[in-house]
């Protein structure tokens, strides 16, 4: 389905912006060992929990755009770990919210590259998170 991990990541962020659960779950591995950690909440383990988490977030979210900036990458023959900064633009905002640091892990499977982990957390540069930062987390 995804010939490269980069094409899987592009599909992931397109599904994220579109709030399209079917497209989102098409990026994820069919393995039960997948996990997703949205900012400031407990891990979601397994396909059913990951799908339920995205469904809940998509139902609660308004319109937004996300810009992704690569911070670091670890590439192996059958796996890729990408650490990215996610910049969210909510509604018609022209400036992004505080960045979110995310780790996306992809594995090559029989049918192509699939996501096995997404871990996102607010990026804090000095000091503790403020109540405003915590309440603005989108995912």
C-alpha cells in the first residue's frame, strides 16, 4: 500500500487533517502491538483502542491544518523512526500553536510500510507547561 515510509507519513498527516478515520487506520499496521500516545493522555494499545482514540479526537476537533518539520530520523532496512515537530493551525489562525513533538515509527510489512507508533507531546522549552498550553493540545 505505501511504497516508502515517507508516503505512509504523508498519508497519516493527510488523514489527520481530513479527520478521516478510514484513511488514518489504513496507515496503521494490522498488528495488535501498535500504540498511540496523544499529548497528556494515557497510551492507546492495539488497533481497537488506537481507532477509538482517533475517532474520539476527530469527532471533537474543529478544522485545523498541520505543518510538519523533521527534527531527526533513524533509518534501518525495515524500520524508520521519525521525530517531527507538528505545528497546528486551528480554524483560520495564521500563526501555529505551540509545537508538538511527535515520534512516528514505521515498519516495512508484506504489503508496504505501516505505522506502528505515534507518540506526541507538547514541546516545552524551559519551564513547566502552563494551563493554557495543556488546554490547547489537539491530539
